[in-house]
C-alpha cells in the first residue's frame, strides 16, 4: 500500500495594518499631570507615529533664545513617547520671520508628505492664514501636484492647523470652498485640523472632517485626542478622552453647532440694574430649545453673602423649539461691593447627552455724573466675574467741553481701552498706552464680526481728555473699560460684549 503524503504550503497572506495618534493643541498645559497621563496612554497604545496639529509650544514674540528654549523643553517632554512625530505648524510655532526660521532649523519643512504602504499623508502649513486668499499659491500648486502623483493610494489623509473647512461650513459655503473641491477631486478620505479648544466631526461629500481640540483643556471643553487604525479595507477612528474612549459621533459638528447656538442664542440673562437709589431688581432667564428633541434640566445660583435671591434653583422641560421664562428678585446689600458676581449653573440632558454651562450675572449700573465732581471707578473684575486686584485707581469727571479720566499709580498698567456708545451703532474705542499715546478707533459691527478702523492719534499728559461731542447723545453715553495690567485683563463690566445697551450708562448733568 502506497502512502500518500500531502504537502501543505502556507502562503503568506499580506495584512496591512497601521495605527497613529492625532494630537491637538497642548501649548498651555504641557507640564500638567493630565498631559503626563496622555504621554503614558500613548506609550501604552504604541502607535506607528503621532501627528501633532500645531500650538505645541507657547507663543513667544521676537526673542529667539526664548523660542529655542521653549522648543527644546517641549521636544524633551515628547521624547518620552519614544514614537516618530510628524509636526504641523500652528500660529504659536510660526508667527513671525524669526519663529519661522527657528521652525525650519529645528523641525524642517512646514509642508510635506509621506506614505505608509497604501496610505498617503499630506501636511500643510495653514498656521496664520484665516482664509483661502491668504494661502501661498506655491503651496496650493504643490498640493495638487502631490495628490496627482499619489492618486492610486487607497487611503489619503490631509492635516493642517486652522479649521478653514469648519469656518466655511458654518457660513454654508463649504461646497464652493476651493480646498474642499481639491479634496473631493482627488478623493481624500480624511481631513484633520486643530487650533480650537473643542473637537468636532463632519462627514461631507464623502470626506471625514475632524477638528481635534485641545488634548488638555482647562476651559471645561471636551479634552481629547484621536487614535486611528488603518486596515486594508477600513479606517477606524477612536476619540480618546484621557481615561475613556468614545466614537466619533460624540463630536458631530451639527450637534456642536446646535449646542453653540443654544449657548449663544438659547440662553439669555437680563442684566441686574443698579442705581444710586435702587438696590433691588428683577432679572429674567430666557431659554429657547434649538434641538430637534426635547430638553430637560435644572439650574441653580451660587452667590456671595452680598446678594440674595427670592428663588435660587429650578427645573425646566422644553419641547423642540419650545421656550421658557424664569424670574428672580435679586437684592444686593452693598452696591459698592458687587464682585464676585453671582453665577448661574445650568445642567441639561438632550437625548441622553448631558452637558452643563455656567453664566455670570451681568450687572448694569447707571451713574449720574455732576459737573466738576470726580467719580471713582473702583469695581473692576476678571473675566470670570471675580474681583480684580488693581493697584491703579480711576476717576472720571467732565466740564462744559470735555470728559476726563484720571489715573492714580498709572505705572501699574500697560494700556487702557475706553469704549463709548452714543447709540448701539455708533461705537468708539480709545486706547491709552503707557507711552502716553491716545489712539481713536471707530468700531463697526457686522455679520463678519467686529471691525476697528483707526481714526486719529494724539498724546495725553496728566489726564485723558475726550471731547464731549464725540461721545454724548442727549446728555448720555454708554461706557465700558478694559484694563491691561501685566499679563491680566480686567473689565469695568463683565461679561464683556458689544451689546452696548448693557454697558454702564453715564448721565451728564448738563
């Protein structure tokens, strides 16, 4: 009997697999425990490489030695990951000719490409540019040539700093955006950008757009980075918050736009009006639901003993597009000690997605100013509504022709910005600098934002003098101040917004 011998040949089956991490801005918090946790997590994940989307170092103006030292410190921290890192320049890295030269010397080209097997990666330099028109034509030309040369690659990824695509999408112009048209023509699969504090995801025209927010965020936004795995037939993207993993649907851009609209338009707090005769006022909380589903939640006030509320908590349930109004009677014991300001904490749930917001109660004061008297402006605040620690003292007064602002201990400030509004559409900004320049700007508000147009400049001596005719409307002006001291910014009225009817109102006894 013959033995039949079977030979089994095992042919190698090619399986392509690649992992990498996409990391957003980390400039402010590199020394924090949270960043150390991220470094440890990435080391455990052992990705093939990391792509960092800019704002990696602190922004330093002009001083070459300080910029180099900041880079050296940052690169020492990143060495602990023991993984190849591809850098995308942000405005912190390239903000001037000096910083650009240092970047080229320490890091290399600001835009380039590389490939891994069947995946092609393109890094662009969109660090300072805010629109397509500002992008260098040479880079756009290089991009098209590079994509044409690598069009046979199955997976194609683009990385740059500023999320120009999101700006265009929110203006409903993404379809006509030239970069998007290039991405679509060359069948780009994924586009990643950074710059912002928050993360967002959009699937549009078969392209996956990601805005990767701050990996370490001190402003209570959703801190995260991305872990991406490429197989032969698919790409998987995981959103990692230090210590937890989520799907990309967590940061859907449409959901974030609704949340942004809810924060901006769906929640309104009326100002608490204080006058010399009045220490009690009724304020209102207005809620409007922009979501397609109902929203439920609760709110409560936190405040110092200087304030009292007739009701300081409540619940709400709003149907889609529904509205609600809630009333509070507020009393302040000492109107000369308004800070810290009360804060409204609002917690809500929409389709199982929970979120929370905090709002500062805006204070509006009416000041009756008599000719020849000096009125002290002593209550300044930080942006968070807490009292500012100011060394300088400010007094205002007027005569028949001019408004005056006097500063005591003027060496303690770097610059001062005064804002006046005759009417909501007639705004003036006057910047007083430490070297005694007085710069006048006209402020124009439009759908595109705030625009400042310089009108004139002059010197000021012992006091700042402004002609009354430039700021008065029927013996009244609306008024606000920004005070720059060292690295801090303080405000006469917070939150600081260009809604002039809620600024301090000065009545002149003319």
